[in-house]
C-alpha cells in the first residue's frame, strides 16, 4: 500500500477552497473598510488679540448674518430665508448697483499699482528698523499681487479691505443650521469666482490646479477679487442684541 | 452554410471558474490597501450635517479629530459631550490635546495641522463656540467643519 502511494508522487493540494478563503478575507475587509475621505468646510480662526482693538468699521462694509436660537436668520436687520442668503452674499461682494448700504468698490488700475509699488520700494529701502521694513514689505507684496491680478484680469474693482461677512449665532442655534449658513456663504463666493474665471480664462475655477505653476497666479488673482471673508470672530450673544 | 449549424449544435461549454480565486484576490488586495482601520472607538453619536461646498482633507496624517455629540451610552444623559482621542474630555483639556498633537509631528508640519470638528447636527452651537474659542487660545487656527456630501 505505502509503496504504491509513493510512486504516485506528492498529492496535489486542492485549490478549490482557495476562493472560499479569499472570499472570507474579502468580506472581512469589506465590512471594516470606512471609505470616508473626510470632507468639510475649511475655516481659519482669527488669532487671539491681546488688547482688544475697537476698530472703526463702516456699517456698509459689514454683512451681518445673525442666527437665533430658533434657527431663524436675520440678515442686515431683515428676516431672510436661507435660500436667499446665497444671492445676498453675492450682492454684498459685488455691489452691482453701487448701493450706499453695500461696500464701496474701488477700481484698481495698473498705473496706480505701479505708482504704489514704486512708493513702497523706496519705503522699504529707507526703513528705519526691521519691523517697519517688514510692514512695508508686506504692503509692497500686496500691491505686486494686485498688479499681477490687473495684468491677468484687466482692471477690476476691489472690495474694501475691512469688508466682512460677520456670522453670529445664538447659543442654542443648531449646528446643522450653522453649517447650512456657512455652506450658502461659501457657495455664493464660489459662484462669483466661477463666473469670473469662466469669463476671463474660459475655464472653471475648480479646474484650476493649485499645484500647477501656470495656474497659481490665476487662482491668486481670482481670490484677490473675491476674497473669502467670513468672519469667525468673537462670539456675541445674539439674544442680547436688538434687531 | 453548414459550418454555422455545426457550431450551434455543440452547446455552450461550461465557464471555467479557475480564475475566480484570482479575481477575488484582486478585490481583496484592493480593499486591504484602501482600508483605514478606525483609530478610535466613538463614544458619542455623530450624524454629520450635509453641505455641498466641501473641500477634501488631503493629508490624513495631519488631521486631528474632535467629536461632539450626545453620548452613546444612555447612562450619561443626552447632553452633547466632547470626545478627544478615545475618551470624553472637558473643554479645558483641549489645550493639552493640541500640544500633544503638535508634539507628535515634526516642527515644520505644525502649522499645517487641521483640527476637524465632527459635530452632530443636532448639537447646540454653544459647545462648538466654546471649543472654537479654546482652539484659538491654543493657537490651533486651521479648522474644518466636517460634513457629509449633500444632494
């Protein structure tokens, strides 16, 4: 008997159950896999300022969005439905009718940029200390960015630097509502950027690649015209505020 | 003419299943590679709110998570609690948590760390605002409101 078996050679392992084993493992990984790539609304919080500076902000430069404890919206002193918020934010950013209640847009021209760049270059060169030099350098960079934007987009009107969408909530406002509001504001800004990008470059803004060196100045220019200005500032109790 | 007839009369041969294990293995490897094992056990219930204007968080290694929501176990009530790593934490503990998160990474990457807030959509804003204030104090300014893709 034994001799006979040896002659037949080593018996082949049956691979029929391989598929079953693989299936078992597959199902395990299928179940444990969480395919969630975390996505969300990115925001940058403002740093804490030691001495609270009370800034004199023009009322027309602030787009006040209040959400009360019952998730109701009060925008610029008016009750508003969430569906209208996107259009409202867009109107605030563009001020198409040059309304006196909305921020005053200012034309940026190449000549002005060049003049300012010249000015700040001389300031940087003659700055008394490092701190002042840094400050001037920052302004210089800002004007240089504006000049590239003008070159890419043509003359554009710019939002005043302190124009801001201020979002304040009550302490019992639901997080869902908060995210919805943030989402609408974000959507408004995104739509404006898309429109501008389509008009000037013939491409979607979302298709511009921030890792591509040719696209980087385009993105920067579009962002300069429509900056992301949703303030995450100091929470104020809305309930104490009179509408 | 007759050639065609000949073929049809033979009937279809059985499909070979010999390559089945290979196919399954391929799927298996795909899932093995893409799987990210959940690092923490959730102690709070989180149903994310929906949003359309989302950005994907690129580098998972540079994201720390804060979970806020009602606790899973009913014994702890229904008030929203905050979970850091794998335990409940008080608001004041955020600072230490931020520091610990920074310690784990290289110096150059510190400003790039994003704190992703995974907050249940029914939560009242108070706790979220408090957490945000605390994050500001700890100079952890890059945050993300984690959302589900809507519509």
